[in-house]
């Protein structure tokens, strides 16, 4: 089975997670094609896809949204897994636990990072949120101030065991077998 792994990354964190997912898929016996999701990207001939994007301003990056919009029909015809990378993942975060819990609750009540019409059109077999890396130069001065006031910590916050576990679940789902 050929799995396309596509990502839109602003500073490299999403790309590193996509690379790790592609490695896990290969170790599960899948061939993979890893490419950035940009305005020129098309969906290669594949049996399944795993797409991810950095989240800025509560939304996927514009190139990733445009890729899904252009390829929604083809994506709907195959299993698709989606992942998002921001400051707050499902298990890890750049913020202390109480702040992270509050942000997760807020996120659960807000609109998805990907427009609802596109989510409905492609009906993903799995979705996941990961925390990524953050550095001071990723923010303007006011953003750095707010980040620090909220107790944010710069650095790498990706839980690589979480990435591996989700990738194993997605590898099973795109193959049509139950996850272990």
C-alpha cells in the first residue's frame, strides 16, 4: 500500500512529525511518499494519505487548507488521517498543566482547524493534535510577552512516543485492520 504523507510546516516541527509518521508507516510495511503541502502540490497516486499542518491563529496553514480543498474528491475516496501541530497537543504542551487543560477545553468547543465542509467531505479515519517546538523568534514581542505570562516554555514539546503510537493506529486504519 502506498501512503502519501503531506505536511505544511512553518518552522520545521510539523515536518519532523510527518517524517516520524512516515518512518512508522514504512516499518509497518507501507511504501510512503513524503512531500510538503504547498500551492503546487498535487495528490500523488496513492492508496491512503496522512496530512498534517502547523496551526497558526487556530487554523491550518493556508497552503494545507488549499491542498485539501483542491483534492477533497480524491481524498474522500481513500482513507485519510489528519494531524495538527500547535503549542497544545493531546498529551504534551508548551504550557503548564492547568493552562494546557484550559486551552484543550477551549479548543474542543471551538471550530476545527480545518473548515467543517472539508472535514465532512473527506471523513478522516483519525485525527490527532500534537505539541511542537517553539522558539522566541517564532513570535512578535507582544506574543512573547503573552506566552511567558501564560507560563509558556520555549523548546521542543513533541511527545515522540505519542507520535509513534498514533502513527501505528493510523497504519492499521489505512490498511483496514483494527488497531492493536
